[in-house]
């Protein structure tokens, strides 16, 4: 199984205003700071760190999953799952087919979500090749910071505050504890 990000996140997991406060920077009457680009870069960097630590997609993004064949159950290991965009496969003649959504079931209870044949159905036979099955999913909490869990926002605030108080990349190992409630084990 291989994963490839198709569409990266566009929004920030922590609002710029919250991050400016954490960084203790002066803002003008429009709420702008000369360090805004650096602050946004820090938010994106530490969001990636949080994704790696928690095994989650934090901001909305699209991923492609390639498989050699259909296993009985496919774990969609970038929770939270927003949508299975499509399930495609190469039939035994090598032709690309799109599976009808009625033919598969997404078990969203528990994390990660699982994809399996719908009750009473089976996965179709596939060509014998490395990229026989292609799945596209959208995952994450949303396009802005409003649905991001407070524990993740707390982690991001702590990382931004540390970076802008020391002037170097934040690495306090104790801050990772803020992410513990959000870790997905699979």
C-alpha cells in the first residue's frame, strides 16, 4: 500500500491571530505583523509535526492510496475521514473501472475508518499489477482552524511560542504530551 498526497491543506490549523499572540509579536491596526510569513510557516511546520505524532490529517487534504489488490478490509489511516471520493480498480483485462459506491461500505466508527465490500458483496477481481486498486479520500478536520481539537491547537501555540521566544526551531519534548489524547494507533 502506498499513499500520496494529491491536494495539500490550504488553511491553517491555528489562526494567525492566535499564533501572533503566542509569538508575542506586535501587530498594526489591521492585525498584521512583519513576522506573519514566518509565523504561518511555523504553523505549517508544527502542524506537519502534529500529523506525524498523531497519525492524523489535521487540515482538509486529499490523498491517493494505491494497492496491488483488494484486501478484505482497507484501513484509511489518515483520520478523520471526510469522504471516500472514489474507488477505482484495473479489471482482469487491465481496464480502469470505477466501483459503484453501493458496492462498498465505509466503517467510520472508530479510527482509522475502514473500507470494505458492502454487505453481501465482494471486491471485484483485479489485474495482477502493482497499481491495481486506486482509492482517493478527503480527510482532516476542515478548511480552517475552527474544528481543530484544542489539544492540537495547544501544541501549536506552545511550539510557536517557543520558536519565537528562543529564535530557533522548537523542540521541547514535553510539549508532545499535549497531542497524546489525539494519537491514533493502527
